[in-house]
C-alpha cells in the first residue's frame, strides 16, 4: 500500500489479526447473557497495538451526567488512532452510558465507549459461545420485485 498513511495499514493489520483470533464471550454469573469485558478487549488489543505501531488515546471526552439514586452518565469520546511510524492519524467517536449507585458510572460509560469504538474500528468477531438470540429470531419473508 505505497503512499497510504501508516495508520490505516496498522488498523488493517490489527483487524486482520483480531479477525483470526476473535474475542470470546464470558457467561454472566446467574444472569442469561454473555459479554466481552473491557479486560478481554484490552488483553487482545495490547500486543497487537505494540506489534503494529499503533497508539489509541481519548482525545476529547464529553459527558452528560444525570442525577437520582442511580447515577447515569452519557459520554461521547473522540479517540485518536496514531501510527508511531509516520505520525499519521485519524479520529473516531463512540458513545457510552454508565449507570451506578456510587462513583463508577463514568468509568462504566468510558469502558463501553472504548469497547464500542474498538469493535467498530477493528470489526472484532466473537469466538466461543453461540449467540443466544440467534435461535429466537423470527423469519420474515420479504418480497423481491424484479427491476
């Protein structure tokens, strides 16, 4: 990819490596859902970012705090992706929401926004457990009209 900014090459390589390995889902304790934790995402990304000379950091954080017994925080975070090889970069935004009765709503919102940005940027596939909603889907017939 001669002439291409190195940041795009790095993102492509990280996406390719994550596409091979994916990130598995964990089962929740006593609840009926599976998830990939922020720790899972960081563990999968860390060696690949280093290997492909890519830095990701939050450049801007906008928060909308809410009150009440449960503290709700909505956040929009602009992440900058930078190649350490040529300094080229781009930004991506992600939204996050966090709800907590103590002081962790902001952290939860930021974790969700980071995971969302990484899943969308790198198209991270799921490995391991099948999607529980896949078996509950409803088939819808859509008529196709020839042009």
